[in-house]
């Protein structure tokens, strides 16, 4: 599925883990040159190529493959994308460069979270990228996409290898996971529901508060979230993110015990929290439907908060 937006931007549904409207690959097109932000997995790339073909964009026109950070739902398809786009450069945060050139530790970390079989089933074989094709984008770095300026901002909190991209032309930010998650199933009368993501292993709430404020300091008109795509009304959403981030921290600190017992208790508290927050938002979905949509987020967010607590 494809979602068309203003200013030469569109999103391709990456169908991550075979679920629609979960992960987006964003494409920017400027005067016959294109860039993508985040790649999905290896299994997302054939869909991306077909959409580009339908849009009249040849693989040779793809100038940049940009990954906001190197978690595999955002960068797992980077190696395959670089194989398919012969003229592209891969743009990565300085802390993520080595993992794109040699993804062995990245894969090992993912296996530790999901297990060997699930990692292979979800992501396939993670291909390395030649160092000569990698651009290291530190804080303040900018790219020229056929006259369109893209500015890169170091935004830790979700991960230390995370940047966001400010597109000066559209006055929009491609936020990866820094500006949270907003699934379209929870929209009510056009109002998005947004929440932070605390995936292991580098969740740092204080840094995430600072990064959210930094993004808002640019006064963006829209944010393009990898999970899932374009949202506006950012002042209200930023306030929701700050509040829910504080709520997550307080919730985590109230959970006692250790190991699986603590994990299950934290997931149960997250479930209760989200059901209540979504009801207050006006969402009419029943509890089992909410749990079905958010089960993976409960698990990952609980894992990330536990790593943070143990530090």
C-alpha cells in the first residue's frame, strides 16, 4: 500500500512482520532524484521496488538510503536495498556505521531479543554494506537532494545511534522512533494517539525528553514516523509524548521483583495503562483488540524499561 503526501513525499507500507500500517518506508522525490528513509526488512525491498517502478522512478535514480537508526525494523533491509540501488549511498548515524558494514553484532543483539528462528523468519539474511558506500551523518550534517536540503539531528533517547532528518522544503521531520509511535487504528476523528517506544537496550528517558524538545524547536509542520507515517498537530502530540514518557518511568519504578515475574507484571501494567489512555482518547476498540494490536509493543517496551531499571 502507498500513501501520497505533499512536497514529493510518499510512504510505502513495509508490512513489517506481515502487519499492515505498522512500519513505513518514506520516499522523497526531487527533480528526478530520490531518497528513502528507513528500509523495513529484506522482505520489504521487492514491494518498494515495485512501487518505485509504478511511480516511474528507476533504481538508478535512488541517491540515498537513509536509516534513522540501526534497529532491524528500520535498517534490516539496508544491505539488500544497496544491492538493488547501484548509485545510492547509505546514510547512517556515526554510532551505527560499523553495524551496517559488519552486521554480525547487530544480528546477535536481535537474536537475544527475538530468538534465532524468529530473527531469520522476520528479517532474513542481513547483508553487509561496503564501507565506500557509507556516509556518516553526525549532528548538523546536511545532504543536498537535487537542491533540497536535508539536515541531520542527533536525537538519542530511544537509541544512541538515532538521528532525525529535517526537510527544509516541507518543514517536516522524519523521526524514526524518537517522536514515538502512532498507529492509525487508534485515530479518533482525525486525532492521532501517540506514545513513546522504549525498545531495548538504550532507552534513556531524560535524553528522549531533550530530543523531543529539540525537534519541536524547529517548529515543524508535520512529522513522518516510521510507525506509522504522517502526523500533524505536533504541539499537542509532543505534550502527550512527554506526559506518557513520565508515566512509563513512574510505572516501571513501581514494579518489583526480577526476571520473568517482573516482565509479566510490567506488561500487565502497560496493558492497563494503554486501555485507560485509549478510552480517554475516545477509542472504541475492545480490550482484546487493543491487546492484539499492541502485544509486541508491550513486550518490547517492558524489555527496554527493565534494561533501564537495571542500569
